[in-house]
């Protein structure tokens, strides 16, 4: 009998908002993880330890730090989970000291799903630095990161030829955290919300990146992305944990991104996230040979799925080669009870 | 503009039965593949070239050979697609010269999905030889290889914890090739078919391997596998392309494999393959946090899916490290139009 236990992976959490706290709660239950600390800049966070912040007694006494450097002065760390924004350029900037230290950084930053789209230069620089230091960087989550990109790509694996990728996701925003309820425009006037959309100031972060990750995996050279945002209006008064919305005000968003190749192959992704959504679900349809249509009943919603995607990526990231990685380059997603 | 074209991958087909021919038809349409030959031992096959065997004119003049060595004497080859049996031990024996040459071998051999189950010594030897020569070996397909193993594993990637994996697959055998229709017991007496099942001489090849691949990916130490085979009796007279079945005779198989961990985590996989099956579909349900239930409408049936899984694995196998590989160790399945 083998009685030697593998050394746990030392993980720290960068960003102690709702998603970061949820990461810590999941990490605390993994036998192969040792949580070594949390990082944030807010004084009211820094006055507490991770046990107080998470409510998980197993994290009592594990400290919070005001910077990555402060944590490194006291602790050895193998992996950072990064939950501190949607901008690829800003996130990569925050990650510079982590990359220089040669560690694994896994982020919920939506644009990092396909960082070359909005931060091509920063991505190339970070990739080069990773290859020198041994660091690895990944953006992942449930959307972007799984439902409309990883899942259709995976399903195409049993197709001899793919002509079109159609994805449809309906999320009941009232089941999600306050920032997401706000992000979908809850309570705004539809005109104002759609105007913000036209200015690129509203909408689902990472949606274009989802489309581009699929195109990249399939080897498709797609033309310009059409990105349309519409307000879904409340049909009646809606009250959630965080918002009260009058009939006619914005209850959520309807966003469609699409693009095609010169040969006429199409990627078309349709997302509805709104308060009190009816029939939440995820649907992936491949116009392919053989054709594939997969329905996820109820949809893979909930911020826990994003957190799980990040935590589950740890073992795969520890095994991959250095660089800024894409979800499609890592080994098959899974939820391992131990590292094999 | 980059006008250099990457060198195509030189692929040969080992085994020129129905699946092997279908592989060639798919390979012939891939711009990143150059088909260099076919290998079989049957004289009636060896008297024809691949154009004649496949009906695809683009393969005219590409020869058939009676051995891997005979092909290698004339052609350079990077990849062998192997469709010549279900036994891991026999397949690995056939692959010895390919492994010694350090090439990539992708097989439809069902037991190779998790070869350590039935051929642990042969697998260890082959793995060692691969690591010396640079060769890589993979078993894949649609079932085993995708629907009840790769797909549930992939879906677990967004779960914080998994307690049970349930898979259900219903296949209309009348849509499949003659050997599969025979394999499911078409026209046999139910008693005889179930008796063969108890002797291990009937049933779906690779089903236990599917369960073990999921357990391995999740890091679950499962106990003994329960493997039950039942005959599905024809309710009325059935006539297919290949069989006539009287009411009361065997129309197909119903097989269940299940196993659990000491902590009570369960994998339960239920397969029905029978003539004129009603409501063919694939269903994966993860008893997990968050829970996931995915339905593939109509099911991913058809031998083309197995062929596509093999062809699509080529780029990923060319990039991976040497050894006998598992589908869960490769990067995410996809159907690429080009190698990136």
C-alpha cells in the first residue's frame, strides 16, 4: 500500500469579492490544495482572515495580504486564482509579478479567454515572459469558458465536418450575484441600456472571445464579428434580492454575436440573461456531419460553475507547457478528487 | 501574406473493412492530410487501390500493402489509423513495428480506450517503448471514446464536486453497420444471447473501459465493476438491411455497467442498442454541485462519429508527449479545418 501523500498544491486567491470568496470555499474542500492566503486592497477585507471572510473554519488563521509581493514574502505559492476584473490588458498587468515568479495564474477575467482579441501586444509580451519563467496563464469560467465555447468545440470532436456552430443560452439573472444582475441592465431604461451597448459600455464581457475561441479551435478564419445588444423589457413588476424593476424597464439583455468564414461557415451565439427568465437552458447545435444537438436542461448557471472551472483547471495547468494558454489547448476538463 | 503551406500529415490506414474505408473517405477530404496507403491481408482487398476501394477518385493510384513493413519500404508515414479488432493485447502486438518506428497510432480498438484494464503488462511495455521511440498510441471512437466517457468527464469540468455519474445511451442498431447489428444479438434466442453474455462472449466491447476512464479522470478508486447483459426481445417482426428477426427473438442488447467508491460515489452507465429502437438519444447526468443534465437529441450514433473521432485526434496526438495515451490526457476534442 502506498502511504505517501502527494504534496498539496499551494494556492492563493487574488481578489476577495464574491467570486473570490466562493473560490476559497471550493478550494478549502479539495484534499490536494493548501490555501496559503488571500490578496485584496480593501482595508475592510485586510482586517479579516480567510476563515472570517469565508465562514469556513478550516481557513481560520490564514492571512490576507495587500499585494502579491507581501504574500510571497511570507508564503510559498504555486497557483494564483485571479478574480479581479474583465479587462485582459489590466489583468495581464496585475499578473506581471506572478508571471515573473513562474507560477500558474488562472483568471475569471472574461477577455483572457482569448486575450489576443483585445490585448494582442500585452498577450504576446506575457506569453514570451511565461516561456522564460515557466509561468502559465489561463482565462476560464462558465461563460465565457465553457457553455458556448468549450462545449461546442468538444462536441465537434465526433464530427467529420462542421459547417455551422449555433449556441443559445438563457440565464435567469435573478439566480446570480448582484454585479451580474446590474450588468444585464436591471431597472435601466431600454433606450439608455441599448445606447450604452452601442458605445461598448454594456453587454456580456467575453462574448466575442467565446466566438473567437471556437473559430480558433476549428481553424476557421472568420470575418468581422457582428455584435448586437438588445434590452429585454420587463412585462410586469419584478422584485429580486437586489433590484426592483417596473414593467417596461430593462429586465436583462439579449445579445447575439455572429461571424462567418469566406466559405460560408457560420458561428452564431445567442445569449439572453434577464430577471425571471423563463426556461433557462443551454443549447448547442452543430450543423455538421454527423449533426449534433445537445441541450443542457436548466442551463449551467450559477457562479459556482465559474469557480469550479477555475479550481478544476489547476491540475491541468500544472501539467501544461509555459505560456498564455487557451482552454482548447489544455487536456479535457474534469473535476478530479486527486491529482494523478 | 503567408503563402507557405504546412506540410500535410502522411496517414496510412491499417485495416480496410467498413470503418477503415470510412476513415479513408474522411481523410481524403482533409486539406492537412496526405493519404499514403492502406494495409490489409485479404487478397481481394490487395488487388485494388484506395480509389477503387473507397470510390473517392482523389485516392486513385494510392496502393494497398500486405503489411506495415511493406508500406514503409515505399512510403514515409507519420500516422496510422488502426481499425482491426477489439482486443487491446492483440492490437498492441500489431502495433509493435509502428511503435518501434516512433509514429502516431490511433485505433478504434475498444479496449485501448483504457488498455491497462485488460492488458496491463502489454500496455506498460508499449508505453515504455513509446517513450523511447517517440511513438504515441490512442484508442478512441464514439462509444467507447466520447458519449459516455469523454462527454461526462468534460461536463464535470464546471462542477465543484461530483457524487455520481449517470449515462444512458439508446441506439437504433438498424442504422449501423452489419457487424454491429450482429454483435447486439440480432435474431438469436434471448437465452443463448444472455448465456454468451455471462461467458463474456457477447456484449458491447469497451463498456467497462468507458467506466474506468471516467473513474480515472475523476480520481475515483472504484471497486469491482458490475456488468450485466440482457436481451431485448423483438415485440414484432423486424426486417433490416441485414437481418430478419421474429417476435420474441433478440432484437438487441441492454447492458449496464456500474461501480462505486468506498465513499459511495457511483458511476452507472446504461446502454440499449437494438433494432428499431424508439427514441434514440444520449443522456448524461451528473449528480454534482452544480448538477448537470445534458441530452443529445437523437444520440450521436453512426459509425461516422467513430471515424471522425479518430481523424480529429491526429493533430492533438501529433502535439502530445510520447506514450500510450488516454482521451482525457489529450487537449480538448475538436474538428479542425487546419492544423494550427
